[in-house]
C-alpha cells in the first residue's frame, strides 16, 4: 500500500479519498451547470447561480490541489485521475459534446475567473447540438476565446495534417479613402469640406441640415439600392428559369439548360455567387415542382446537375477559394447541396486551400453528404489523389458510416505516401467496431512507422483475434523474410494482447535449440522472452524461470537482461 494512503485529514478521511470525493463533486457541479445552460436562456438566474456554484467549488479545488484536468474518453470521463463517469455519454451532454468535437482533455488552471468559466460553458452549450448550418466547432471557439486559464488538447491521430486550421479571419478596412481635389493654388482634402454645401452665386444659403438624411431615409435608400442591384444581376436568370415552364419541345428546353449551365460557370468565375445560387436552386425548384409533365424533362434537368458538377465547371473555384470569406459560407452550402456526387473530386481539391475553419467544415459536410448519396464517386479520387489531398481526405472518410469508412480508409492505407498510409491506419483503428483483422492486413507495410502504428493498436487490450493472427504470422512466415526489429515488436505485441494459448509456442521458441540457426534465432528468442514477460500469467512465469536456469549461459544472460523487474526482489530472480 502506498504510504500516502495512511495520511488522513482532520475528518479522518485519507487524502486520496478526499481528492476522489472532490473530483466527483466538482464534475457533478460541472454537469449541473452545463445542464442548466441547456434548459434556460443564457443569463437566466438559474444558469448564473449554477455557474457561480461550480466556479466556487473549482476555486477551492484548484487552491488545494492545483490545476484540474478532465479527460474525455469514448467510454468514460476521468477527473483528477479519478473515473467520475463510466460508459458512453448521452448525446447532448457535456462529455458527449466535447469528445465528439475532438476535445480529449480540458484543464482548468488555478486563478480562472468567473467570466472565463461562464464562457467555457457557453461555448460547450452552443455546440451541444449539431445544427443544419453549424457556424464552427468547439476547438475553433476555444482557440478564438484565447483563455488565460484554460488549456485543452484536441484528438491527435490526424495531427500530421499540414494546413493551418486556425487562419485569422479576413480583415476589412473601414472608412472610405480620403480623396484630394486639385486647385490652381493647392491641394485640398474632401474630408476638409465634407458636409459643406457648394458655393452658389446669388440666392439664399442652403442649410446643410436640410440636406442630411435621417436614419429612416438612409435605411429606405439602402433597401432601394439593394433591390436595384439584385434585380440587375439576376433578372435575366429568373426570366430564363421561367421560360423552362413554357417550352414544350425537348430541343428548346435543352438549349435553355445549356445556357444556364454556361452562366453558372461564368458566375463562379466573376465571383457572382448569388447568381450561381439562383440558377441551381431555380432548376431544382422546377424539377421538384412536377409542373413539366414531359418524360424527357426530368432526365434533362438531372443531366444539368451532373454537368455543372464536373471539374470543368467547378474549376474556377480553385483559383478563388482562398478569397472566400466566412460570410459566404451559407451561400456555398446551399449551392453544394444540389450538386451531383461527381463534384466530390473538385470539392476535395478545395479542401487543401488556405481557408477559415468554418469554410473547411462546410466543405467536409458537403462532401460527406454527396458521398452518402453515391460512395462510388470516391473511387477515382482515392486511386489517383496526390499526397496532400489524400492526407486531407482521411478525416473526411473517418466521419463516414461503418463499412464505407473502412473500405476507403483501407484503400488510402495502400497509398504510395508513407504519411498518408500512417494516417489512414490510425483512422481505421478508431472506426467503431472491431477492426483488428482489417488492421492486420497491413502488418507487412514496407515502412516501420506504419507497422508500429498497427502493433501499438493491437497491443491495447487482450484480444483473441489479434493473438491468433500474430501466432499464425510468426509461425508461418519464413523467419529470414522479416526484419529482426519487426520480429521482436511482433512478439512483444503478442505478449500484450495474448493469453495462455500463446505459451506453448513461446516456450518452444525460447527453449528449442535446433529449429532455427543464425542471427534471426536470437531475435525470435528475445521476442519470445519479452512476450512471456508481458503475458504476466503463472504459466509464462514458469517458462521464464526455466530459461533462467538453463545450461546455456547465453540464454541465462538474456533472461537476466530482458526480464529485469519480472521477479520480485525478495525471490532474488534466476
């Protein structure tokens, strides 16, 4: 027993027990505060009271024990090293929201203010429900908040992505430029004479106040200008769309659609995205209305959506995407919603552009929506994508459902690029369900770092499937075809995921003298010894003890060097 367990406080509780109670109570107050925020409007007295209570308890805990770290796992929550929740969290709760959005731990530092506490909870509540049009994510919101006393870590198994996810939003200059007017004698600024009426020959002076527009007049004027500009840019499009309902001949109908397709591409090129939206939503409205009874109309309009989804029509976006602002996110979300799945190839190329996180999230959502309609649209992209696009596509594939996700991640796990393969293998390991067999299919990857990712995942828990696959692999492969370092790592993994079933093979490998000769023999024996030590069961211990008493000095020396700490000091070891 740790000596600290014997230290008690004034109430008779051990210090460790007190800390455990503090952690559980603190987490309970955190959940209560988060729940009240979800039930009442922000600023409601119930919300503020629960936040104050949580903050007061948080101050007490940090004052006594230092910073508070809360870790979020798929099947539980750990606070201050104590498991405060077991099993998956319910959707909409604070742990579910944070884990879903990639927060792996949240640390609240000593000195945290009430305002910081309130803002943290408000951000979590804001993103607790995935809306149809999300404005961002928790990670982005935390980053933008720049908390002084809050630390966090996001999921790291896609950490090799190169693009910066947190680009600063575009900054617009305010105020019109000052123009100079030239006179015969000197230059004068417009600003110096702003608001002054022009000089007039004769007649009474005009009162400047009479020329000023009040707030209501300014609003009306702006609305008039907006309506005029909107009518000018899209009136002809509405006319073309209306004409579709009038044409009864297939040839004429097809001609109008061709014109609209060309105008769609042109509008993207000249940054007239509202016009592109009018076109694509207008065609969809005509199609869904059912007002054209001719049998050829539906297929022609579906062909229109397929046509404008081709790379040749969406190509202009690649040149201008880095200039798109967050304010235009909604427009593009509506445009992409109506595209054909073949657009995935073009949208994937946009993913690697420098852009705000909100735009990137919208692109991912659009791609996933299209893939769900027809997953085969990814076949060509996965097969021929370069390293940059393939790497950026891994987290998108991870968000897909079950078998589809695994199928295409496994395709990327065979990509020529080592970083892409490594990322894909990590993603496969985190897809829901037992992916042991799928992972093991890449055990012979030519790159050692990829193999280690696989073995590390297999070593997490005792797993009968992993054990059986490793046994077959080590027994059936020709030893000289494997690198010695890989052999040792495979044996070590077998010890961490295996069971009593592995002991006969490991005993034979460690103690036999005749079955194998040469340098590889040493790697097999060393690996078998490491596996037996890692098994930590009596049967494995007996084999190690026998090896320690072997007549062969080399084997005894290996046991002394590789099994340090395996035998209690009181027993002296072999």
